[in-house]
């Protein structure tokens, strides 16, 4: 039996989680349109040209909340779309 004491163990060290996109990419989707997400740098980007949403990754955890997303401008979308396209 576990007894809750109202205190959490304190972690005094600094830990940084790494985001492993390949391990979970098949279950991730844009929360607004269910489109595919592309991993670029410190964010995930919905590949829907209609929505153009960018979701932050904070401390190794994707924040897939529409309220926390950023709608990319036309220029930002064009630049990122070029990065997202595979090169031959």
C-alpha cells in the first residue's frame, strides 16, 4: 500500500529529454486536421497547406495544443516546405 504524504521527491539535477520522432511518428497527428506532422528542429509542423500550424517541442515533449501553435506566414511556410520536401 502506498501512502501519499503530500510531498513529491525533489529533483535537484538538470535533465533534458530527447524527442525521438521516429519512435512515435506513426501515432502523431495534427490535433486540428489530423494531418501528418513533420519534425523540424525544435518543432512539429502540420503538412497541411490550409492550416500551416507549427507546434513547439518543449523539454523534449511535443506541445500539440492548437492554442499553443503558431500559424506560419506564407514566407515561413514556403521556406519550411522546401526543408520538408525530401531531396533526391
